[in-house]
C-alpha cells in the first residue's frame, strides 16, 4: 500500500500591481524599485516563495489559490519603527511641548497600565488601528509595568504578527507609580526578555525611555543587560527638543553630549535604535555612523510637538527608519507619516522621491530594526506580510491619480492624501486579516 499523504500544502497566489525592491532608492535612485503593472506574489506557509509577472506565476502554479487585487498595489506591510502603544488613548492631546506633554498627558495615562486588563484592552485597540492602516510590524515602547509588555506580546502573538517591544525603564523624573529602580528595571527586563524574546515572531527590545528619566545607575544596569544579550535591540530617545538636550546636559554634567550619556553606560552599539535624532551635534552623527547604529525619523510627532526638522541626509551615513511615534505622533498611519516626512524634507529644501518614502516605510524601517531578512520587501524567503493599497481611495485622490503617467505619479497622491481608506487588504503571514 502507498503512504497516506497529508493535505497538500496550498500555495496562495496574489495578483496586482507590485513594487519589487532591488536596491535602496536613496543610493540607486527610483529604479532601485521595480514596478510590475501585473505582478504576483506566491506564498506558502506564510513565506513568500516567488515573485514576478502574474502570467508567468499563474502558468507555473495552476493549483494555487488565487486572489486578484486588479489595479491595487501590493506592497510589503508597513513597518513602524518607533511607537508607544500605551499612548493610543491620548493621541492628539492639545497644546504642549515634549516635557510638559509627557507630564500632562503621557505619564498619567501610562500609570493606568498597572492594570493588566486595561493594558490588554489598549493593546487590542492599538493592533486594530495599526492593521487597519496597513502596518504589520510595530516596534513599540511599553510602560514600566511588566504586564504592559505581556499584554502587547500576547495580543501580537494571537494575531500572528511580527512585533517588538520592551518595558520602558524610568527611575527618576517621573511620577509616583511610574518609577522602577536600577535593579528592578534590570530584573524585570531580563525576565521579560527570557520569556518573550524569539518566541515565534516576537522580539524583546531593551528600553530605557531616555536619559532624563534614568539615573546613571539604571543606564548602567541596562547597558549590562544589553552586553549579556548583544543580539537584542536597544531602543531609546535622543535629541528630540532643544530644552530636553539642555536638561540632559544639566543631569549629566560630565557627558560630552546627549549620545555620550548612553555610550558612557554601555548603551551605544550597532543594535541601538535611537528615536528622533533631530538636533544632533556633528560628533554624535559621526559616532552613530561609526558604530553602525540606526536612527528613526518620526515626522508627525516632530511637527505636532514642535520638535524640529529631521535631516534625512543622515540616511547617507546610517540606517534610518520611519515611524509614527504614536501618541506624540498624530497618526497611526504610515501614509500620513510619509506625507509628513515629505513636508519636513521640503522645509529643509529637499524633495523626497515617493520611491524613497515607500522604501523607508517598509524596507528602511525593517533595516533599522535589523529585520530586513524577515520583513519589509516582496522577495522569496521574506515573511508574507502584505499591504494592498487602493490608489483611488477617495474622490480627491482618484481624480489626481487618473492623470498619472507612471507608478510614482499614481502613488504619490495616496502618500500625500491617503489614510486607512486606501488600505484595501492586509495579509499577515500569508493570511488575509480583517481588522
Ligand atoms: N521622549 C521620552 N519619552 C517620550 C515619548 O513618550 N514620546 C516622545 N515623543 N518623546 C519622548
Ligand atoms: Zn517615542
């Protein structure tokens, strides 16, 4: 007798316009991204196994389960490289700049995350919102409460998402109920890391909030933890507002500059991800580039909180991710974030090409998070997290896109004016999701 065969593994073939990435468009120009008017992505077991022309792949895989998105554009799911899921409910809070904004809105809200049920409710709401916006991977800060990390990872795991977070450590300059200690920050982070890091698609990120809310002892303890787990990412904030930088100088009088407060405590390295990085001094730029660190541009936050204009020229020297920074950022959407990045660059006299914007919101952020071998592009071997964009999602966008003569003219109106209505479908690990 023959062997009993298991169910045949079902291939999924998804058709639409596609953008395939051959090279970083900042270095290679827009032709680093290849457009197919009638392309396809073949998926098996949650992984992309083939990409190319729809006709070719259909002929080669006649049994595949077919989904045709017509004129819609297939992209990798967006990757949001810096966000604060616990700030979901206080997004768009009026009238403050960074330090006042933290004290007035953010810290009181984060205090509520000692309640595990509340953390779970907000984590679910947050992933509903990010998925509706086509974002399939988020690197979030949690709060000081270990339960806020558990809630986020449990929700991401339930949805099969690749996701990153870490307990946000603070032992000073934060209110009662929102402070840990150097020792408890180390112990809680170590325990959470051991439990979650590498479980399925989840990665733990060592997370000192920023130098003003950590004592030198706490930075030292987290530097020691990072040295024990060098393959982990470490995320923090740097040089977001001028007042903040002055405060850091007063708290760390011996430091050469803001970056030095991290370096002196073992928190500068190639797996470091530094959010904002607006007002860097030349030495700091040189040093970040020298060690191979990444920075993350959060443009809706930088305009909303009034922080300043990020210099995308940094991308010539280091990996630069793109992020919402919800809820300092004013949106959950990476489309709105690309629009803000475009406008911020314009204010600096630079017009970012749509190819660079799209690449940075996907592959660029994946690179910043050292995940470009897993997510962020439509390539064989990459996990099949996809975002399908309708390039005519509103009358205003449709009438503009109608005049387009190439894919960039067709896509740019959606970048500048699009939102969750432009997200026609999302796939997570090859499966369609309805947020
Ligand atoms: N710096 C330290 N904490 C935060 C935060 O939660 N949001 C922003 N935008 N900047 C910060
Ligand atoms: Zn932030």
